[in-house]
C-alpha cells in the first residue's frame, strides 16, 4: 500500500519528501468479504416463489465492502495478499512539481539550423 501511494503521488506530479514513506498512516481499510461456497439448491414447491425472488435479489446485489481501522484487523478478518482492498492514506508530505509538459518546449540553442 505504501508503494502504491508513493506511485500515485508521482503520477500526480508530487515529489514525496525524504522519510515520507515511513510517515504514511493508513485508515479505513476496506476489503471484500470471503467468497462463500454456493450450496446446491433443493427442489421446492411452486408456492415459494416470493422467497426465491428475495434470495435472487440478495445474490444480485453483490458483495459489500467491509471496513476496518487498521491493516492488522483486515488481515485477521481474512484479507490475503493478491486480494483487492481500498484504503485512505493520511500524513502524506510532498512538494507539488511544476507542470512538466514538453509540448511547448524549444530545443537547446534556439532551434536554428545552419544549413
């Protein structure tokens, strides 16, 4: 998460200060819950159409993200490397760089040719 945060800062033309990597604090880590194994459906009578519609609606809603206060809590809740997660990073310190767009730059030497 620290490397992803520093990379995002660089992509937004922000140079992190020395030691910024150590000062980053993470809050509100959100993970997807574990995937539950689907159970085999038993054949039911035709009178239970209303209960089937409710079950189908719950399945279509998709998994809900669960939030935790720290990465340790998220790991103990079942997060493993390689799984998606979302987080809020605080205490980031860096310097906004000037726009480094080179479309209007002139070549060294004024761009005149002698030929």
